[in-house]
C-alpha cells in the first residue's frame, strides 16, 4: 500500500532511516525505523514552530530526541509523493500505520497536477524545494498582477492575497484550464507549507505586507 511520504534518509546519530509523512488530519509527522533491530518511532511536527514532538511512548535509548531533530533537518525541503511502505531486513513485517487521528481527513493535493507541477518546477538537483526561486517567481508575479493590486488597494488580508497568487500560479504552471476552488487552494498551500513548517512563502508574505503598508 502506498503512503504519502518523502524519500527515506539515513541518520548518523543512530542506525536508522527516517522520512516525513503527511498525516491524515493535516500537517506532517516523522517516522524513524532502526536498521539494527525491529523498532520504530513517530513524532508530530508543530506547524507554527517546526518543532518535533515524539508520539506516544518512545524509548529514548533507541530514539534520542537528537535523532528526531536530525531527521527533521535531513527531510527538510523534500516533497511528498505516494510511495510504497518500507520493510527492513531485520523484520519481515511491513511498517506500522501512522496513529489514527480523531480528526476528519483533509483534502489531499499530493497527487494533484498543480502540486506535482510546482514541485517539478522548483526542485533543485537534490530533489529539495528551492524556496528562494519559488518566492522570487511569485513575488515577480505579485508585482505586476492587477488582481493582486486590486486586493492590496482593498486592504485584503495577507493570507487571502497569498491564496489568490497561488491559485493563479498553480493554474499557469500546471497548464490547467480551470483554477482550483478555494478549499483546494488552501489544501495546496498547507501541503507546500508542510514541506517547511516555517512557511514555504515566508518571503512572499513579507513582500505582501510591505505592499499593504505602502497603501
């Protein structure tokens, strides 16, 4: 069964591999799997701070907090895709499912044409998202867009302007004939933000705030 996750990376602090996975309730989590024995651990990632919090009971001797921090750093910028589950040589059992969440499932944009096109356009040679290039492109669009100018003139909320820009750019980059509706654009933004919890569009948001301040 395929799951929505990043490519797996190998840790140096402990003999283990790790990947970031998309939680059904929204946001990202980390999965660590030991290479020398049958043991795994998971953690959630705070959307606001980017910090990791081990989920449930975790054996700190097998999975020290520093290992989660290294996993977060190594997977930073790696995009999600639908990938198969991982089985290691130390175990003939497939990896465990992520903990069930009481929250309802959210819209999944990972397999959408818009998400795939954005990842393809702004990924570097290592397969990580080039946020600097993406923000530069989006800022250039914002500077000449009449739609953005009208929103700034109306003193619209910065987040609403970001969504308008993303809707337009996603349609153009993916070559779609119709734009995403508001709910799917929000889901696309959340998915891109999950790649970097500190916000994939930090520079764009700062630019929009400066535009609003000049009015």
